[in-house]
């Protein structure tokens, strides 16, 4: 049976599994959030969702409204999402690390009519809404009553498969973040795709306990992990974040059978001393991307389960998700599998011509058959031009450089776009530059990635000041520049290095030459003019 909305699927699954566990809050997450640890049954979750649905409907929220959720990885995120989906409202997940400049933009661009958040974030969100000029109600997840939206619901009739389920913002690799409009059909397809993986990645309906530390503001946790549980039952173990020291204890205590990972996680876990308890767990396989090639086989041998690499984007969802779920997985080669029949793939050079095997090319994808955009994103909000550019020639242009190897296996090579990828987070250089350029001492700034042995990339800012800076004052000025970034941006976007330079490489049209800048950035750490500011990069309260 097919369902028109994510909530309808949730309700059907809740009726089937009743008092079986739907969510598990493990001890470290419970302590971090100040909530109760333990299981939340499907029946309990469904009852809470129904109460919230009634409250939203009574207050006037309906089909076509957008409501922000800044609830981190708390159970409340999932419960409010399902309730809002039931009345036809789209949710806009907000990364808890966002600060003033980012919140102002997101609220203004999405025009959300409300935000549900924690008490300590209410004032900041109210200020951001005021700055953005948007009539946005800010309420807590346990609010006794809901204020009505400023405007009635814009769409008639009940929500359906094509209705917007969520608006997820991308990293904005070439400018401001783009809002990806994602339909109910997109989310339902993601859950079904995961459920049907098979091979190395067999999913047993109603039996899996799937643990993820990834944020619900990202597509992996929200569209894949949450939706496969909503589709076939089982229990979601949603951690507040990745805690290296307590990871294995959380895995064991929660009874996790599938885990999700970022590429940086295996490296950190391998750094711990080997133990006789390394294989004392119930995990059957891990789902992720970006594991360091030298760590892949070593991790699997030590901990006793496969790390299955996959590829997807927010724009593609499961419609073009490719995963190394069948052998041979080509461990240690950056292989992310072979495309299934439902997706078509081309690898092309800069002129749009197909490249031969073993030659890197930009990967283009589309759905097979007569609907090339089936179950992809519905488009970028308020940016039809960018949507059509992404679909130029009838193919979605991923911006990722990929090589086709033996037996059609695809291997990730690099990112075509200028993006810094730090611990799984995509960071747009131009966004960081726009904030650092506000510092009164900064005349010009250019941001690039520099290698980091643990996090993959680290943010490095090349700064040209208005006046020469004596060597004795560089450290203080670098800290001042980073503090500005921490006030305006998520902590991970702040520079980990600030290099004071006389010039940055420019094109003939006086734009930053990104390729040369990346080469320059690789050699700057350790030089006298480059200040290490990584110690300042901490999560903000």
C-alpha cells in the first residue's frame, strides 16, 4: 500500500507495531538534553503526535505553511515534524549551531510562520525574525498554546505526495545557501529505498535498532534514517552528536544493529587502544561516506562489521542514491558502488562529452524512464534559474568528480565546486568571507581548505589588513577575527587558521583564483604569519 504523506506512513506503522519501541534515548544523549533515557513506544509517539496535530490545526496552521524546527536531535523534532506534516505544513530544520547572520537569512528567505525551539534559543530567534522582517511566532516544544500564524494557509485541500514535506538548506557552495523543496514523495521514496537495499545492507522489518549521531537538520538522518524506521518499523536511536569516548558504550547499551557514520568517525575510533571488547556489539553494518581509504579495511577487521559507502545529495535524495551494498565493495578505493537500474549516470568533461573509464568526470544523474526528475527535489526555493541550471540538458549536475572503474564501480575523486568539507559539514568559502570582511582591520579576505589529519579539511583565512600588523600583535588580531566569526556563524565555519598575507591570487577580472588559493593554503600552517586558532572553535552554548 502506498501513502500520500510521511505522517500517513508513520500512522500506519505505529498501528502495526503498537507498544514496540520507536525511539530510544540513550544515557549520554539524555544527560546532554536533560530528558528521560529509555524507549518511547510507537503508541506513545502516535498519541503525542495526535495531540500536537490537534493543537496546530486549532491554531490555524495548515497546507502550505512553513514552520522552523530548531530542536537539535531531540525526540520533539520527530514528533512535531509528523504533526505538522499531518496538517500539511512543511518543516524547515534549523541547525542548532547557526548564529545571527545565518538565522536572519534562513528566516527571511523561507518566510516561516513559526519556529519551535528550546527556551534558551527563543530570544535569538525572535531577534532574527525581527531583523528579517518576517512575522514569525517563536514557541517552545512544550508550549501550552500556539499563537495563530500571521496569514492563513496558502493552499487548498489536503496535503498529498507532491506537497512540500520539508525545506532543507544546502551548504551554499557558491553563494548563499539554497532551500531545497522536498516533497512527501521524496521522503517516502527514501524510506522505501533504504528498506529494499538488501545484500550487505539487509534491513529486517521491525527488528533493526538504527543508531545515528548525524543531525536531523541534514538529509541523511531526516530522510534516510528516520524514514526507514517510519517505513518498516524498528527503533531509531538518535544521538545528540558523536561522542568518541562513549560511542561504543552507547552502541552496546542501545542494542544498535545498524549505525550511521561520517568519514571522520572511523579515524577517531581507531585512535583508541585496541580492546577485547571491540567486537562486543550487535552491529551488522554501517552506512556512511568518506571513510579514509587507509582506515577502511583496518576498521572492518578490528570491529567486525562492514562500513558501506554511499553517495547522495539533498537534491537527489534516494532517486539517485548509489551505494556499495553488494560485493565486491572495493574497500579502500573511495568506491561508492554501482548504479541501480532506476538511475542513469554520465561522467562528462568540461565540454559535456562523456569520458572513458578510469578518467574522472563530473557525474550527471537522472531517474530512468519517462520522468527524469522523479523523487528528486522539487526545486530551489525562489530560484528557478538555479534549478534549471542544475538540470541543464535534462541531467542533474552534481558538481562531484567521479571515476568509473572495474565492472562499472564508481569512485569519488573530488568536488568540482569550491567547498570546504570539515568533519562532514560542507562550508562555503564565500559565506565565511562575507562575515570576516566585516572586521574593521580586514581589507581583503579569502578562505580556503587546508588539510587536517582528523577532520579532513580545516578552514584557513588569508587576510590582508588595512595597516601592517606587527608580529607581536598577530595572534591577538587573529583571535579577534575568529571571535567575529563565532558570533555570526556556526562554530565549525570559523577559521582554524588565520594567515596574514600581502596578496591573494587573483584572476584577470580581479576575482580570487580558487585553485591557486587552495595550493597556497596547504603550505601556510606552521609559518610565522599563520596563526593556529583551532582551539577557539568550540560549540557555542
